[in-house]
């Protein structure tokens, strides 16, 4: 689709990293906390919500309802936990899937669960930046009689989550469909522009200044407009290949051994002042379009598009 600049899963990971580099800590943390949402849904589609009697809950479309929290926790514990150990010798990560899910819900929806005067939660999160000093004491969890304090360096947390997400993507993207979780985005400026073709157009014109003007005008139609001033230049370039379209100005038609004349199949647009002369050139009826000089650039572009579509 023209103008489609949809965000993929990897774009989301990259944006977390860019936010970290820019010191945009809130944005980085918010996006990083959504990565297990996507990965959990891909990894564990069978984890769905159930009623107390074991029956599967169905949504309005009669499809099983995702147990987002269950998928989130399960994915984190199985695929991300190793990245959240302070040391490789640690038996367990400093934050588990259940606590990460809690952090995700509280940060994204309520902004509660952090150390403040009204905090009644048994688990308290302490967020910090530029850590590694006595302020944060790096990432760690401390258990007290009245609950648990989990200290999180936002930069380290986000980087580790990105590493876990990239590792999971690298392992399974050939067998799992990540495109289902793309964010559809339409660039309205690009969408209103005409598409630019990849097809090769051969422009034959003896007047170099006029030829460059035509080439620039046609750059909005094709990315590959080759400019030639002599038949020999054409033969050296294409050898046995053919362009998708020939555009020939009248000053080239009287030169001998024209390659476009020998080509019986490729369409030709002839630009001529002498329409009587131009109409006398017969080449595979239906494959020749004659445009009068001075030429309208919009008519020229439309004529080229008609052949390249």
C-alpha cells in the first residue's frame, strides 16, 4: 500500500533504544514494558482465559480470549529472566515475570506501586536513572517484613528487555508471524503522491540541456531514467537488454542505426515538432505515442505512467 510506513516489532525495540540514547526515560520504560505483551501472545497463544469450571472464555467474535497476564508472565520467566540477573552466577533474576507484569500494569495504567506517602502496596518499585551508585545500588530486590522493595535502573532494565526481545525474535521469527502485531501507520503525504516506478526508461535526446530537463521531470515517474545522446551510447549500455520504454526526441530520429527502430516490442514515445514527419514513422501499431513540442510535462508524465503501469 502506498504511504504504508507501519511500525514493526523491531521498530518498537529500536525506538526503546533511541529513547534511551536521548534520555527519554518515561517513553523508553513504557515501550519496553509492552514487549512481553507482544512476545507472550506469539509464544503462548494457548494460554487463554477460562471460567472457574474450566470453560474457555470467548470474545465477541467467538474466539478464545487471551490471558494477557498469563502470557506475559510465562514469556518473561522463560525467555527474559536470564537477562535480568545481576550476575550470571545468580540463581534467579532480580525481577520475575509476575513482578514485571505488576510493574507494567501499575506504570502504564495507574502509576502506583512506587515509593510515595500513599503507597500501601507490599511490593514497591524504586525507579532511578544514572544508577550504579548508592542512589539505586543497581538493580536489586530487597525483602523486608513489611514487603519487598525492587530497585530498577531504567536504562539497564530497558536495555535488558530489548536484548531479550531481540534474542527471541532472532530465534523464532522464521516460524512465528510477527506481522500480526505491526502497528498500521499511513503517511498521508506519501499516500497522495503518485508511485515511482522501478522500470528502466531510455531517453534519447541530442540536446543535452533539454535532455537533462526531461530526465529531471521524469524522475517523479521512474527511478531509472537513462539519458543517451548517441545511438552508440545506447548499445554500450544495454547490449542485448531492452528498456521498458523508449523516449525519443525528433533530433535523434534522423540518425542512422537507431536501436529503438530495431526493437519491435518495446513501446516508444516520440517527441516532435513536425507532426507530419512523426506520423509517418510506423512502428508496431499501438506501441507508438507521438507528443508535440513544446510538450506539457504533465502529459509526458501521464503518457509514461500509462506504459509503466
